[in-house]
């Protein structure tokens, strides 16, 4: 049965059991991050010592609150948590986010504690997220919220970008995604650390984010699936309208052993994982690097695009490397239409290569780059996207080139991805200028091609997800 997850993503009031003032404590980090995220609801610190924290009055217990909070965040020692859950039950608190570990993953005492908390929750209709998790961050709407002890907020979506949601069975990978969102300009706006998934698993969060119109694509890091049939049903529903991308840990023998120790995953072969995810309509990636590239691509092109690329470069070698990568990634480089080729020959020096890839030559300036991109747009029926490579030689001022390309790309009728190579003195400024025009930027031509290929996989998978019939389920569920 689907649960109402709104209190976990847009709570109007939050009680923090174990609130503190030290930023190095979990309770202090939660209060700090609620403020940093811009949370505008009511914050209710709970600590037996009372007093004030962050200029907020502190209640000694949940029982002292005048009304139940939408969400209770619990950050106290594990052995005291069952008593807090009992108190929550007595006082009408229905939604708990428990961050500490010490439950099913912690031997016999932990398993007994897990069973005790489950029994209390079942008797009183309480929903528990976690335990043993890093929390939840949700930034794409006015109800900004972050109950986490992770060190930073994700970058979020800027104007013209599609907000990305990320759900992870690893808190450390969630933290790396946050760091990468700033490093790579990824529009990650929502982040969930699943933890032990006492009540809320990956499929529950996927279902919620799939229904959230503020989220345009969902990225997952998964090692184990408890209910493959339910996961498949939800994933197909979400993938029918928005991209779902999964990095599935444990696809090798060594990785499977590590995943079994981490999340209780059972071994599925790489082929079984591949077939299961394809039937779910999911774009599968094999590395964290490619998961991040997918986030970058779908953050701009959430409905995907086709496989026909026009490769436009001002340097032969990078064009060759990129062409190789497009081929190995399953992309196509169709021939130029004759009328486009004729117009470009009149524009280019005789030694330039008028083909696909196009080679504008190293000395190409805005008077060559700009009209070439305009000709690509004029031939939009022949191509699905444009991959541009701009090497910056010492004798050319790249600033006017970037300005011209950004101006033209801002109203592009085709998706455009752009890579700048070499020693780039104005890299940060130029990358920001192009990103503001709606162009994902890369400093690696192969990464650009990989990103394009991941985005190009989605239309076929979306079509598969929209079909009503699913095949027999061969994927094995988690048993521990």
C-alpha cells in the first residue's frame, strides 16, 4: 500500500529529538541544516535540558508539545529510541525519521530493538523512515527542507533546468552526489538516504518523486530490492513519463559480496539485473561517474532525444576521439544534407573538413562557429542533437566565440552539448555563460558523448514502460 510521504518532504512542523547546539553533533547538524535549507515551517527542538537552541525554545519531551508535529526527527542513542517511539505513539506523532543506526544491522541486540520499534509503530499507525540513514533534503519548491547531518546542500535546479531527485542506499554516495552537484553543475534538488528502510524503501521514494511535478528525473543508487514486483510496477509507471536512472551496486562477484554485507543483497547476475531494469523502463549505468553524467544530461533534456548526432569541432584529434566514443556508445553520425554541406563549403577555408564530424580548424572564431551552429539548426530534421568541441588555441580570443555561441544556443531548436578543451583561462566564466544559455558543459569530449548516449536511451525505454504487459519476474529479492 502506498504511504503518504508528504510529511517527509514538506512538513509544516518538525520536532528534533536530541537537538543540540554543537555543529559536530547530529542534533546540532539537524538544526543547522534546517536553517541553511531555508525551511520556513515550525522547528521544535526537544532536549531534556530545556532552554533555547538557535534562538528557539526547547521542549523537554514530545509530551510537552501542544500538538503533534508533522515530522519527528530522532537523533539520540539507539537504546533510548524505543522509548521515544512509545512517547510519539502516546502523543499522536505519526511520522518519524530515525537517523542513528543500531538496529537490524547491529547484531542480536539491534534486531531485538528493530522488532520492538516495528511492533510499536504497527500498533499505532506510525510510519518510520530509516533508521541508520543520513536523512532527507528537498529543495525544489517553496517548502524547502533538510533533515540531515550531511555537510552541504545539493546545488538545486537553476532557471531552465529540470530538478533531479536522488535516492540512495548509501549515505556516503549521497554525500558525493551533493559534492558533484556543485563541481559539475548538476541540478540535484532532492536527496534521500534510505538506510535500513524499516517502512520506506527505494520504491516508496521513487513512487513519491515520480508523482512530484517539481521533479523531472530520478536517480537511484541501489544494492538490494525487497519487493521486485512492486518496484517494477512503480518504476514502469514513473519511467513512462520521466527518466529513472539506476546505478546497481553488486554486479560483479566482488561487488555482490560487499553488497551482501552492506544491505543484505542477494546475488543476481549482471544479465539478470540488466534485463530487470530494462523491463522497468530504467536507464542503467555501470558507474557513479556515468550516474552523474546522466544527471547532467537529464537535467537539461528530461524527455531525452534521438541518436543522430552532429559533431562540430575546431580540432581534428578531439573530433576523432569523440567520434569513436559516439560509435561505441551506440550514437550515429549521419552524413550532412547536401544543401548544408554546400553552404558550409562557401563559409569554410578550403582545408576545413565538411563532413560529420565537421572540422572548423583551430583558428575558427565567432564568424565561423556561429554560422555553423545556425546551419546545424537549419538542418534540424536531419539531427537529434549537436555535440560541439571548442579547443582554445593561443592565437584566438575565446570570449567572443563563447558569447556568440551562447546567444545562438539560447533559442536552439536542437539540444546542444558543448566541450571546451585545453588550457582555458576563463573556464569558470565561459562555462557559466554557456550553462546559462541552456548548454551542458564538459571539459572531456568522451564524457560529453557518454552523457548524450545516456539521454538518447530514454525514449525507447519510455516506450517500453508504457506498454501494459510485463514479462515473468526472474529477479531475486533481498532476503536479509
